[in-house]
C-alpha cells in the first residue's frame, strides 16, 4: 500500500490545498483599522483610559502623604506621564480636547518639577532631594492627576 503523500494524486492536489488554506487564513484576518462604528474605538480608548487612570489613582503614591512616599514613586510618575500623553491623543478632535489638553499639560508640568527637583533616586542610586522640596512637588502632581481624572469624567 502506498502512502497518501507518495501518490501522484495527492501530490497534484497538495498545492491547491495549500492555496485554499492560505485564502481561508487571509480572508479571516481582521481588516486594518478594526471594524465597528466610527468613533467606537476612540470611545473604548477613552473608557479604558479613565479606568487606567482610576487604577493609577489608587496607587500609594497618590493616596499616601506626599512627603513620606515620594522616594518610591518612579513607577507611578512614569505611569501618570504615559496616561497624560494618552489622554491627549484619545480626545484629539473631541469637544473636550482643550480642557483635557490643559489638564494633561498641568500634569506634565508637575512631573517636570518633580523630576527636575531631583525627587527620584538617581541612576547611580543617589538619594532623592529632601521631603521639604519633594513633598510639595508630589502633592502638586497628586492634585493635577485628580484634575485630569475630573476633566475626563467618570468611566463609562
């Protein structure tokens, strides 16, 4: 008995089978840009962003006294910075764009002050600046994050 792959019949049908399989796979691939109603991905992104910021707002660097917690907030600061940039892009072209852009700008300013004042440990492990400088800087960032959340509104 000859193997199926060794038969002349199987060899002649193999390229057609491969082509058919590729066409099925290609036909099932999602179209670039997604599907759904226009604005639906943007609305989903806004909802996701509000939830993400809500989660960030529960971080100890947002809920604990700023002067006590600031040396441990590098991850928090990076997350807030990324979320503020995302907020600007998600609301682009929407009616609340100017309000969100201003709130995100204030968050960016607070981050610049916090990092510029040396409130995070340096790359060589050197200690951050004093609580007298960094406590108020982090408190301002905490306040500006609350402002950005308020400007975005509740999660949908």
